[in-house]
C-alpha cells in the first residue's frame, strides 16, 4: 500500500475484467504489469519491455476483456520498446488504431518492420518480433481470435481510421467499457460478438489492400478514367485514386500485377495521342502546341520522351510519315 501512495498518479480497477490505470513515477511499470495480469490474464499476457521503457514508464490505460476478446486504449508518456524474442499469440489478430504519435512493429523474420503514423488502422495476424511507440503515442488495440477476421498468418494491412466502420467500432468499444460492470452473461456475449462483427466490417470496408480478384477491374477503371482526362494538367495517380474512392497505395497494388504503373500508362497514352496529332491531315498545331496540349512540360521534354519511345524526334517522325503517305498516294494515282 505504501508503494501505491508513492506513485505520482492514481490507479483504479473494477471487476468484470475491466482495467483503468493512470500511472507515472517509481514502480509504475510493476503496478501496471500486475494489474494487467489480474484483469487481462494469460491469453493477453503483457510483453516484456526494454529496461529504458520500464525505468521511464508512465501511461494511461483503459480496457477490458470479454472472454477471448481484449480492447485497450493506451497512452504512453515516454518511448516504449518491447524486449522479448516474440510478442503476441500466433492465433490472434490485432487491430491497432493510432490516434497520435507513431506505432512500429517488426515481423518475426527479423528484417521487416512496419511504421504506422497517426490516423491509420493497422491489422496484423500472428506473432511479432517487437513493437514500439514514440513518446505521447495514443493507440487503441483490439485483439481477437484470428478466425474472426479470417486473416492469413503474418498478414499485415493498413487503412485510414476516419471511415464510418472504424468510428462505429471504437464507439461501441468505448460504450462496452463503460457498461461492462453491469452486464450479465447474455449482455457480455452480445457485446463480444458485436465487437467481432464491427472489427470485420472495419477490416473489409476500410483497408487499403485490394483483393487480387479485384485488381484487374480496378486497374481497368483507372485506365478508362485516365483516357478521358489525358489533356487535364491535374491528371495523376493521386487524382485517379481520389475519383475511384481508393488510396494511392491500393491503386499501385492493383497496377503491380499489370507490369506497368499508372504513371507510365498515362505517359504512354499521351505520347500516342501526340504522335497521332503530328500526322493529322492539315495539322494546325505546332510541335510546341502539341506538347503543351498533351501536358508535356515543354517541347524539349516532349522531344526526349518521343525519341525514347519511337526512336525519332517529333519533327523527323512527322516529316517521314507525311512524305511516306504522299509517295503512297502518288503510286495509286
């Protein structure tokens, strides 16, 4: 009890597997670890932390456990870094919702590390090599059986947190934390199942990753949109992604299977249309005007790109094609 009185903060816990702590100062990590073990239990065992993280530990944590589901909102005052060989359970999927700061974690291969800034939802299945947070990071984490999300082992995906599905998920979790002490067995089961259902909705409706079977359709939609706006100076992968209501990363993944980026596609289509314009009968635009019309920075940039693609300058191509057409016409006259 004397140890608790020396804390520069307060600690309070309630029954029904809820946790609420606000800790700093000497022995803060030890008190937090004990309360976590009491409330969350072995399925959600606290990871070992590095010595600097333990010595400087200060945090606020509010969470709960519903049978095989755990939800917690965590805010740290100093940087955190785990120190164990493995973190997490192999049969769990974790949804990290980062509100402030930066969250990082490493794959068990020891080489791959993911960094998630504020405003992102991160979904990961299976064990980790470590996780870390910058000072004053605020993150919500939902842990549930991997079978609830049907996510592949070691699979990682990310998306924005400002979707309606994520907002509904966090709102429900917050409400469950407030009323859990008064819920009976039926209410606990309903709250748990609703969390799992909302987690599936958040993952299926808000992640940037795109199903492989949808990639061709998305890539084709992007090409069709680009074809209609080739003369638009604002045309870019960013604007196309915005029009299609996906992230740039999603669009890039869709084109990764096509063997050509969207930027390369736009450049080639503009070159093709400019080539056609060069040999249009009774052409009224100069090469400089054609370059500007098809959104090349200047005639020099247009000439270099054209020669790289067609092995001729625009001037030579136009002269050769026109003279060739004239000779073919004369031979049939």
